[in-house]
C-alpha cells in the first residue's frame, strides 16, 4: 500500500499527488513511468513520474481525470493509500551530455516534461521551455517551469495567459533567431508533436518525442501504444517511451489511436490548419 502525502488540483481536471513509494523514488529517472492499481479490483494504468525525492522516498504523479480509473484515483485523499505501484518502468530519457535543450510541452504532457527539464537544469544545461494550453484555466506548472529554465515562454490558444497562439509560433521564432540547440524534446498531444517535428525537421534539429500519452496498459500486451518508427513497429511502453520524432509516422499513430475518428474529420482538419497558419 502506498500512502498519498499530498493532493492538490493544478486545474479543474488535473491533479498532483505526492506518494510515499521509497523503492520507486530510489531508482526512477526522468522519462520513466509507474503502473498503479487503485484498489484490489481496479485496472492497472501507467502514469509518468513527474517528480521524485530520493531522500524522502516520494514520487509525484500528475494526471488528468479522463476515465474510470483516474476518476477513482481522484477520489482518494491525503493519508489514504493506493493498492499497488510497480516501477520504475520504461527506458529513461537520454539526457547525458546535453548542454542546451529546448523543451516544448502541451497540456498535461507538460507534467512529463517537468522531470526532464529539472534534471537538465540541475546538471547545468541551458534549458529553454515553451508550454502551450487552450486557455488560462488549463495552465499547469508555470511557476515550476520558470524556476528550472533559462527562458520560459507560455502560450495559450486564446491569449488569456502568456503569448497568444500555439507553441509552434515561438518555436519557429527561436529557431529563426540565433538559438542553437543540441536537442529539442517535445511531449504533448500527438497533433502538437507532429507539427513541432515538422518544423524542427526543416531546421534539422534533433528532436525527441515521448509517446507516453498513447500508452494504455503499459505492459506491452494491449497494443495501444504501437507506433511506426522509421518503418519499424515499436511499442512506447517497451521500446520507449522516447523516440526520434523525425521518424514517427504521426498520421498513422493518430488514426490508430482513434483520435481521428473521435475528433471528427472537420475538427482534425481545422486544428491542422491552425498549426499550418501559426
Ligand atoms: Fe499497451 Fe504499450 S501500452 S502495449
């Protein structure tokens, strides 16, 4: 059993939980995830470790209430316990030797960016961060990102906080200026990562994406995280979650994950046009 030491809403639908999980905290690295089960009869779901404290034995998870299990998890309060936590799982992000990095996060994907940015900043890399949200009510971790970056740009689609527009606009501005990055790391909605990668490919900057957002059971068995990487089928939960963003077939992945169907063709095309026009 794993005790919840802290619970806080980052926005109406996104919750941060700090959990006592000594063994995970001892071994976890940025980019890795856990699989948890809320109670005896619950399903197992993967969640990225958003932060950790090895001395205190704590890990932090940040999740959006999006289905039955996250809803169940959201009902737990401080001092209550989660039945099972397994991990750390997945391959850690490869961050050694990076001196200057641009991180582009979108929505709740920013929670996955956070430990990567923190690790790089702590290890004296120059860290630039762009985060994007639909509006001010959905913004998370802006103060935290400011504290671990040399440059931080917040965007909202409607301009209600930070710069108005999508993350691709400041991204292109930075790449057009004299900024040179060893690597760009982007994590967020598939459609955002697709357009970020299209831009960075044009500028020939190595780009890593985390396919964590498409994972379902995290065990390599459900097939939900299958992704075409340079013509080869890979599984985000086993082979990743990080991949070379320039090799990912995003269109196929988006279709496979039914986003395309749920979304309605028109809404999908409208969003594509938004990115193309930004
Ligand atoms: Fe199910 Fe990877 S999440 S196979």
